[in-house]
């Protein structure tokens, strides 16, 4: 199971963990992903998506149908 947001495509990025003595070691910054079920009234069905919390805020603002249409329009999903 990959840690990639279904709507935004966010995934883990690499950075440095910096200690007090300023030593740097590699680490992963993982996105805050949540598994949520959404009801799509146009299709009268529930879908399960793994979305980031920033995508959840966008869904609350625009609505799930508008977000899915935008994802298809930009070519992320087919």
C-alpha cells in the first residue's frame, strides 16, 4: 500500500534531520494521509480514498464532486 494521496499526488520527500550539534542525517517527511469514505450523490455510491489532510480541507471547501472532476480534468486519474 503506497503512501500517496489519491487526489493531490502528495508523497514522501527526503530531507535532513538536524541535531543540536548541527549534524545532518537523512530522513523521510511523510504526508499526513487519512483513509476516508465519501458519498457521491450523482452516482449514488460510496468511494474510499486515501487523501491528505490538506485535500480534506479542499473537499470541505469545494465538495467531493468538484475535486474528482478537477483530478480527471488534470489527467491524474483516468
